[in-house]
C-alpha cells in the first residue's frame, strides 16, 4: 500500500507556526532540530529583529525539502 504524498504547503505552514516542524514532516530530523534551536536564539538574541528571517527561511526550506522528495 502506497503512502500518501506529502504536501509542500503543509510543510511550509507547519514551519511558519513552529520552525522545524515542517522539516520533521519532511523527514529531515536534523534540520528540524536545527531550526527549533536556532530560531528562538535569534528571536531572543536580536530582540526580535532577525527571528522572523529564521521563520521564513525555515518555511521555505521545509517547502523545498518536501517538493524535492516528491
């Protein structure tokens, strides 16, 4: 029985909500852990100025990882 293909849009939305979760959805556990650690560090360390960049980068990467594995 074939598994249902993963949706790149879902991966992107998951990573916007919580950076790294989209990578977990894509099966990229190392990248997921990376974004879960790095993003809060940038939010706190930069006073919120760079944290949003990590959110966007995480979402784009999750989308691309699912799309490229399809």
